[in-house]
């Protein structure tokens, strides 16, 4: 490892007032795009590209990457406080973050989220440094066959998110999987269940689904119940810095989970095609799978906040790997970043490992510094944000619903998404009312296209024998072991008197 190059790149960033000024500007911009539902990092990149046009390569790349890397740090704010995901990848944070707010622990949830985001971002960048020598064999080891089995492995996490009823979880998960096939057939171009509606040709907008399933039902429930999101009997002290510090300490109290999900998130980010949504849900499922008290998830468990938030930020370091060294974007956001790099005169590809390592190390340090600054900036105001959970519902509901409708429309600029938002809002309300788990629906919708595309490619290359490839067989063993372990653990938990296990 080039220690002198790494140290030199560090001083290239922190030793330049110009570079630090760009990061100080980029971080608040990224926090804004993350905290407003429906905007997200991709729109942030698009809107910032004109401002970096004409810049030198390194300053322009530092600005864009610093902005994009902190989007998910602030995306947890509306997820935790209002049950409205700032970005699609922040939906997993709602499952336990919003119940913590309802219990009056918004400060603790925000502290855990910020701590996890900061640690995840740093570990993701360090992972990028550590994996560079092993980069080529790791990336090339993933063929469509392994992609397919990895998606199936992710779908098995439906079981982990099904609470005390595996049947309910499987039904909602496979319903989401069915809806993921509403699009143009990727092989023939034929319409599938689109009913000649143009806006469905690219599939159902994931942001609309998430907002409908989570935001609208929570606002309906708040309107029916009256009062504020946080119960009136909650302890106000939880909202001050004491609650935030408690949440920060939770991140280090669960240090094993924090490190594992950071590494898992970085690895998933490194694999092109999986994306940040898959990283957050897979790490959330991993947290349930490894917890000694899985029955607490979905009811305000701090581990359910830590796991997806570490993954959201660590995946940015991982997704930078294939983007820079193979010109293969690790996520949709990195696809836009790739175009921006080329515009700035940066030529991603294998030659980067020979002539561009100084740029790579510089961007890694920009990732680390941006994540630290983002946490510091939000920590300064997070106790004040937490008090929003005590605002009366009749004042809060219109504001949240406006954000929800704007987020749904801006997801793909199609007014038809508003109709879908209503439909999924009603579906989410009834799922919540009758205690059917909602996360499996999102898992099925996200991983369905990945599984289908990889399956067709694997069949074209190897036929059914792709199941006999070593990597595929290893993934099959993992899938079977996960299901067996889940069944054994669930039966053990439910055998305890008075224990129920439910994830909403």
C-alpha cells in the first residue's frame, strides 16, 4: 500500500483552503437534498454539475463527491421524525426510527443515526483503501449467476422482516415481487401489465411506493389518534443533548453490529447493480438475524436504526471502486457521477490504478472529511429538530403530506404517480391496521428486477448448469442456512411465555 501517497493526498485536501471551502459548501447542499423527500443525491448531482463545469478535475470531483456522500446522513431526519424517507435508501430507518420518535426517543434515534452514518462513511472509505490491492479478482468474481443468487439471498431476508408470521411476510414480499415485473420486458421489449400507460414502462417508481406505504399511513394514524407524534407522557429529557449522546453511545455499545454492517454495506456498494436500497434493507435484516432480542425490532429498537444508517453511508466508498477503476458505476448515483468525472476530464478505467492513484486517495479523504463535517453540522441542531415530534398533528400533517406529494411527483415527473401514491397509501394503511409487515413488500419490489435480469443473463451463458458454479453453490448454502437458522430462532423466541415478534 502506498502510505506516502495516502498521506500526501490527505494534505492535498486539508492543506488547501480552496478544497476545504468546497467541502464546507458541498456538505450543507448534500444535507439539504437528503432531508427533503424526493430530491436525493442524483438530483443533487444533476443540479450541481453546471456549477463545477470548467473547474479543475480534483476540486470539481471533491465538491460533487462530498455533496453526494452525505445525502443519506440527513435523509434519516424526516424518516425518524415523520416516518417520511428522505431518500429511498432511508426507508429501512423508518421501521424502528419512527417508533422511537413515537416513544419520545427522537433524540436518541437521531444520535444513533448520526453516529452510525459518520462511522459507516469512515469505514466505507477505509474499506476502499484496504480493498484496492484485491480489487480486480473481487469484482470479476461476480458473474450474473452470483448476482442472481445474491438477489435471492436478499429476498430470503423477507423471513427476517416477517415478525411472528412468516406467511404474512412471504405474501407481502411476493406481492411486491409481482409488482416489480410491471415494466417493459428487459429481453423482448414487450409491455408487461402496463396497460399502455407510458409512465409504467420503466416500472413502478420506488419512491412513490415507499412514501405511500410508510408516510401516508402514519399521518392517517396520527390524524385519527390526535395529539403529536411523540406521546404526551414521554420524557422531554430524551429530546435534549442527553438523548442524542445516548444514541451516539449506542453506536459504540453495539460496535460489532456497527462494524459488520459498515463492511457489508461497503461490499454491496462495490457490486454494480445492487444499489443503496438493497444495502440498507439487507443490513437491517442482518441486524434482526444476529440479534438476541429480534422481537424488539419494529417497535423502536436502536439497532434497527444503526444497521441501515451505517450501510447507507459505507456503500458510497464501496460504489466508488468499480466507478473509478472499471468505469462501471456501483449505483445509479455513481452513474451520474461517472458522467461528471468524464466531463471534468477524469478518465475512469484500469489505467487509474497506474496513473490516477493520487486522485483516488484524494477522493477517499474527501469522503471521510465530508462525513465527519456532516455529523458535526447536524449535531449542532438535532435537539431542536427533535422537538418537532411534539408539534400538534393538525399543524404537522399538512406539511408532511405536501412533502410526500412533492417527493412522489419529483421522483419521475409523472402526475400519475400521485394516483399510485393514494393507492399505496391505502394499502399501507390496511397493512398497518391489520399488522401485516410492510418492509418485505419493499424488499420484493427492489430485488425483483435485479433477480430477473441476472437470471436471464445466467441462463443465456450457462443454462441451468449455472446453479453448479462454485460461487452459486456457496450462495445456495448461505440461503438454506439462513432460513434454517431463522426457523430455529423464531421457534425458540416464540416458545418463551409472553413474547411476540412483530416488525411493522
